[in-house]
C-alpha cells in the first residue's frame, strides 16, 4: 500500500501541530506544511471548526491529539504493549493540562499583569508539573517515557518544554533530566533536521 500524501494545516506556530510535525519528520514522511493566515474563511470548512487538520485521501481529520495518536499507532510510536500505551496516552494528555495552564498568561494583553501571571506560573504550576513528568521519565528508564523507546509522548513533552524554555530560558534548570530529554528528542534523526530548518515562531 502506498503512503498517503499528507497535508497539515495550522497557524504559523508550533503550538498544537508541532508534535505532529515532529512525528512525521522522525518517520521521514514528507508532508505539506500549510501555515494559514485565512482562518476566518477556513474555519467553517473544518471538521471541528478548529485546527490543526490533517488531510489525506480526500478527507479531513481534526483534533491534534487524535491526529498524533493515529499517526503514532500507524508508525509504531505509541508503545509496544497495553501498559505502555496507557502511560504514553497519560503523559500526552497531562501535557494538555500544562498547555491550558500557561494560556492564562499567554494571551494577557497588559504587560504588567502578564509578567506577574507568568512569574507565578513558572514558580508554582510549572514546578509541580515538571516534577511529575521528570519522575515519570525516570521510571521509564530516563531516556524516553517508556522502556521500549521513542513514542509520541516524547514529542509532545519536548514541544511544550521548548516553548516554555523559549520564554523563560532557565525553566528547565531545576530539572536536568527533562532538559536532557528535550535535547535528546531534538537530536533524533529527522527531527534534528526539521528543528534546524523550521520557521522560528513565538509559540
């Protein structure tokens, strides 16, 4: 069976689409990376009125985590047994909580309020959340989140902490295992090349 021709549409940002991009880069599958500026006109045409959307075989599919999981299962990056798959899903879902928590300051317009919310987040929420993920990483063997090797959870975690580190460079200093994990993921074959050439965006 021939490989589908993938078209991934999102904003000009890493955001929710980047784990999908990292996965496709890792398995070395070419895809059309569409970074739309026409969201208002595109929105009514999408399955859930949201992006990212993945298109192939004449069909559109939505929801970032559903897309990521689909591709991960297809390319054996979802864990090698039921227990690993359960853990991988749990880690990926937990990162959604981290993402949601930082949105409280991410879109704040007032500079002083944003700075205050940001500092509170990095000193409280992030510390607790990073401690949990670092402990899970250690339990998985320290290299990736499950002993069998790379899964899509590693891409989801690496993407989130890259974004946080970009805005708060010392964010991972108290968490050396997570810092090393980010570097390890970004140096994987395919991903290293993608990270080097992808657009440099704020998020």
